[in-house]
C-alpha cells in the first residue's frame, strides 16, 4: 500500500513568540524549527503499517519554503521512502489553500492511507486533514488515539468530550493523529545517513485563491501581577478565603 | 443576510456549545441584522423549539436515522444544504470535538474560509474580525474574510449563551440528499471514559499535578483536592510523558488549551508550553516549593510550600467550607 504523510515545519514548542516586522507573523529570528509534534505520530503510524504489511511505500509531503526540506529529511530519517516538497515562499497560506495544493499533489499517487497530525502547533487550526479528505472525496477520521488495520477498513478511536468514539472507516481514508497513538521512534544514525540519499521531488504548490486574511498577530495582554499568599500550611486558610471572597471562584 | 448556527446534539441533547454560538450570533445580528437560523442533524428533534429562548429565530432539522451518532460526511452535507438554503453571511460552529471535525469539511465543500477556535468576534471597519489564539495561546491572531459566508468555530466556554423569555423557534424540516449506501466512516459505538469525568476543555475548575508529585502513586492527593472542589484532574507534559497520567489529561501546547474559572497548578514549575495552555484561565493558583518557579509569574495566588503538606490541608479546608456552605 502507498501511504502519504503530510507534515509541517513549525516553531519549537519552547519558542517565545515575538511578532515579526510585518505585524502579522512570527519573527523567525532565533527560532528552532521542528517537525510538528502531532505529525511525528502520523509518520510513525505509517511506518508501522508498512512494516506490518512488509511492503509498500511511505511518501512524506510538505509545503513551504526551502527550509521545509530539513523537516522532510527528518521524516525520511525516521524511515519514509521519499519526499515531495510543494514549494511556496511568502506568508503562510490559509488551511483551505494548503488542502487544495495537497489534494492536487496527492490525488495521482493512489494512496491507501493519508496521514496528518491532528493540528499544527503554530496556527492550531486543525483544518487541513478534513479539508483534504473533502477535496479528495475520501472518508476521514480526525484526532485518532488508537488504530487497527483491517482488510478493507480501519478501526480507530477518537476522544470526544468525556467519551471515545470507535469509528470504522473504509479504505482509502484520511486519518489525523493525536498524542497517545504511538511512541514515535528516534531516527537512527543509519536512518539519518540513508535519508541524505533519498529523493525529494520539488514542485510548485497550487494554492488557488486565499480564503482567510491574517490582519494581525499580537501578544496576549500580560496577566496582572499576582501575589504570594504565604508559605506552607499556615497560608492555606488565607488562600481559601481569597478564592472565596476576592476571586469568587469557589 | 442571515446568520447560521450549527446546533450540536449528542444522544438527543443539545450541547452547551450550541447555545454559546447562538448567543454570539444574536450579538452579531444586532449589528449585521438578519435572522439567526440554526441547523441540526439528528435522528429526531432534540427539542429545538426551545432554542428560541437561546436566540434562534428558526431551526432547520435534517432528520435521518444515520444521524443518531456523528457522521462527518453526512453532517457536512446537511450544513451545506442549510447554507445554500439560507445564504448566510456568517456560519458559527462550537469548537468542540465535533465542531473541529465538521467545520473544515463544510468549509472545503463551500470553498469558504474558516477561522477556528475563535475567542472574540467584532465588527471592525464594517468587517467581521475574529481573534483566535495561536501557538497554544502564546499569541493571538486577528483574521478577516475575503468573501462570504464567513465560517467560524468558537472556543467552548468563552462565549455566553443568551436568554430571551418566552419565544419559541420555528422548527422546519431540511431536505438532505445523502450518498446511497452505508457511510464510509461510521461510529460503531461511543464508550464513556473512566469515571465519566468532565472533559478538561469543559471544566469550570481544574487541578493539575506535575513532577513535584514525585510519582503516580501520589496523584490521589490531587484527585482528593479535585473531588472537594468539583474539579477535573489535569497534568503537565512531564508526568504524561513519564506515563504517570493518560495523554488526555495533558494541559499545554501538545495537550489541551483550557480556560477554566479556577486553575490550580500543584508541583508544576511552569514550562512555557504548559503556561501557553492554561494562562487564559480566569484565576490561577500555584502551589510549589520553589519560590522562583516560573508558574508564580502567571499565578494570581501563589503558595510556597511542600505540596505533600499543603494539598491535604487545602483539601480539608475546602471540605470544611463545603460542609458549612
């Protein structure tokens, strides 16, 4: 089976956000770029499926500037077979534009499973997976926490408020991955060396028209300075009194 | 122009996010004008007429046995049909597990822009402008729409539901043509998670534990405090990665972003990715033995001390308060 994993390069979660000169995007100075953590679960699960089937191909695809090639190499070092780089420079496109470009590139590949992280930890939109599935006219299950491969179906669980849905989807399907699905492997030295020789195909991204305009990126208003109520058990009654009478939250 | 609101129901009960979205639609309608119309996909009417009091002028019901559980493709077709029938300027979804899955499908079907997980909507220079947290709340993005309809999902528990006395909503059948045959993705069953606990994103009070607890065997301290406060238990990434707590308990950038009225952080130092996920809480309490811990910078009330002494004392004090009202 051919599997496609859509991955995104994002700022490391330890990044302190600074607003860039355009007032609309992250200041990239000093930022460490990583493979989106939720996408690691997607790459890992695709590799496990390939290992289980003993055959097939895992294709990693990413959209962005020249920098995303290092993120594609991360996926190749984990074990993906080849990469596709959809080239786009300039401001980050909206989710629907990305889904359109991905759909156009993925459609001819004949993939049985298409994987994405449930969201990217930069824009937190959680949109591209179900948008891509809709564009490809494929069934989709988002934010899966378990995965079981059947002959012509997959059975997965997704967390909803206070419960879990057990969903069966027919193949081919689009799945987005949540934390807890698996424990992503670290790339081995051998894998890192092998990744350098694996092919990355470059082509222009067909984004189409924009569907959302970013007017501004701002830092949230700082929280008003709090106070230390006291030390140790002796301060507990004061704390409870403040929560009850000042903050009125209990 | 009308405003369309997706009415989320589960097991025949309208979910709170639907009333929150109706409340915001009513406020927008005061500026934009137009009726507020709901659209609901369900096996049967979950009592939609009562949503008049929450701000709906009328509600379109797509009734189908297939809609007894969530069906992303079918629900998206139903909402698309409602958009075609009502030509709304704005379509609102609750940003719940269902809304997060559904709204992008509808947006892709319509070729429309979607602003996800919004925390504030306003009309600026005559244009709808949405504010949404990005980087798990480390920053806020303001977005606008080049075309109508504008699709938005609203973060749960941020927007207030409205109440209008005595008006019922007209409920009208919405004809929806679904593809023949079984759905390609089908919910087979819904299993409640252990203890039927309230989801972190819907909790009024959260008590989270971190590495300061020293081991999973000490989490009962957190659970007892949470029990006394009527709170849900959360956790830092460190303790989830160590396997002390399940993944769905994690608060922070690779876990849940939460905004409860009270967040109690116990033995959590306050890594930047954790602060991102909880700093929009209304009131934050930090209990930590290190007075220099970054968590104290965002805490409204800090208590420096040994959590193994402080937490049981706090639990006892809250219980005392509960007993005396």
